């Protein structure tokens, strides 16, 4: 088959060479964006008198027909035609005749592919933002039921201080809120039109780049035609924001895995988000959480892949840049899938409140309470810390916990201890009293839930 760019060539490439160079197997995902870009371009061409209104109408009619077929999955593409752009142009010309060839006036595949990706990512980022909000809603709904459910809070994975389970859940809400802010900021660079930059230098035709940008809903145009066709920062930013999001999901996934283990027993995942073992009948594995933890790896990989592809590329377009797409598609798919699964996992998991609470009873996570108790009575905190450390040591030696010591033993350590010390040692009291802004105290958590709901409006 003669290539669309065949004029200069005397020989055709062999099929396996074509195959290596082609992107149609993956860039066909851009079919609708490619058509949208072309519709805007031809509207602009007609408005600037570069093609006639009749020609533009014919071209648009053809494009709409192709779009309809694409939506019904009725198009078949050819590898010889390399990519989605040449495939569509060829389908169009087949359909409406040589006038189809006028569509490419004043543009190049280099600005065309860039437009497609800007349009694609705009849609996908908006979808991902919705998915994040869905997951945040699940977190808030669960948090509302568990403000006064207490659990051990950890540092170094050692029990540190008791906290409200809702407070723990809301920590992820705020991480996701930052992820959203990063994507929203990313949209500022996505929403810029490269269309009309041509191959690299602009065009001799009297085009109106502002008009095509406006039709496509872009906020502005690239100021420099070389930059317009060479820039993939907006994809890198998307991949960075996605990497951070996946890191958050991966940390949460790890906690879900720990919490559903026999050792913790803080939650039970629903059957629909777990799997069994082919050999051990008792097993219920948190596969989905593990997969999300694992999939963060491929999202980081996609980011590093693209950074490496772009490193050292001279301006402007280089074919290396065709390698930008698969990682982008894969990141979109992985992030969207992980968010959906996570929301479902949270919605359906059973929280074992009693088990969580029990875990706060038999440990030393109330030791800080004792130190705070003493320093509230005027003892410098460092001294209080020392005294409580000694009490903990006594307990360890006796094989008991702080609440098991009698008042005499407390008072031997410090005369400041009084009978109300037992109340202060209650984990629930400890949580309730941490009422500093952003702390785990119940009234703070109720307040945080209201704030979180505000954010989702
Ligand atoms: N398939 C190409 C890509 O994805 C489109 C741009 C091709 N431009 C060119 N001059 N070969 O990057």
C-alpha cells in the first residue's frame, strides 16, 4: 500500500518493519480525541477561509460518520497506516474523496498527537478526580460510624498512643485531598492547546490558533511552536501525581493487609474483595489490597520510563516520543481501577471495634497519659517522662500493665499521683482528651468530619 507520505519514497517497508514503527495497536484509544481535534481544526480552517464552508461540511460529515462507527466499535485499522491519525485520514478520504486530504492543511501529526493527548488526559483526570471523591465519601461514611471506636495508634509499628479509628481513616481523606489538588493543578497545564504549532515551526496558512483552542475548551495556547510539539511535561506531572496517589493507596493497602491478619484482627474484608487458597481451605487472602500495593510499582515505572525517554531528546518531535502513550494509558487504567477497588473494599469491610478496643487495654500506650498527668501538676515533662519510664520498667518486671499498679506504688514514684490516675489511664479518656487542633480527641474528629464534608461539596 502506498503510504500517505509516499511521494518521496521508491521502496516500501516490509510488514515486520512497519509493525515495529506503528502505534495503532495502542493509540487507537485516542480515536475520539483525534476526531474531536480534527473537527475543531476544520471548523477553524473554514472560519479563516482556508477551506470553503462546503468542503468543511463534507469533512465534518465524514468525521461524524467515523465517530459513530468508532463508538459502535465498527472501525478496523491498518498497521501499514502506522497510527490513529493516518488511519482516520485514510478512512475519511475513502469516504468523501480527495477533499478529505484538505483536513491536514496547516497542521502536522506532531501537533495533532499532542492535542489528542491533552484532550485524553483532561477527560481522564476529571474522571480520576471523581473516583477520588467517591473513595473519600466511603472514608467519611465509615469514619462517622467510628469516631468513638478506639484503636492503638502506632509509630515504628509499635503501639504508641490510643487514637480514634475515624481519625486514622480521615488521615487518608486528607492525603487524597492533596492528591486531588495535584491533579487540579495538573489540569492547568493540560488545558493548553498545541494545535496549529504544525510540525515544529508554525504554518504559512492564516490560521487562528485561539479559535481552535476555544472550540476545544482549552484555556490558552502554547506560546512557542517548538515547545508545543515537544512538551510532555503535562503527562509527567500526571504520572507524578499518580505515583504519589498510588503510594498513598499502597500504604493504606498495607494497613488493610495487617489489620485483616490473624495477628491484628481489626477488620474483616468482605468475601467479594478477598480470595481463597487452592490448597489451604482456611485461607482468606486480601488479594485486592496486595495488588494495589503491587500496582504502585508499575505506576512509578511508567513515570521513570517517560522521564528516561525524554531525557536528552533534542527539539522538536522525535519518534522516541511515540513511547509516551502506553505508560500513560496504563497509568490511567491502574489508578482508576485501584481507586474503584479501594472504595469497594472500604464500603464492604467489617470493622471489629471490640477487638480494636481490646488491643488498647493491654499495652503501655497510656504511658504518655501518666507523664502528661504529672506535668499538668507542674512537674517538668522531662522529669515526668523519667518517672513514668521507671513505672513501666516495674510493670515489665512484674508482668503487668500500668493500670494494675496500686495507688501506693504510684505514690512511691511521685507524691503528685492521686486516685484519679486510674481514670486518666483509661485509653478512651486518653483519646478524648487529645483535643488540640487536628488531634484525635472526639470533638476534634467530629469537627474534622464536618470539614471533610465541606471539601467534597
Ligand atoms: N504516532 C506518532 C506518535 O505517536 C504521531 C506523530 C508522528 N509524527 C511524525 N513526524 N512521525 O508520536
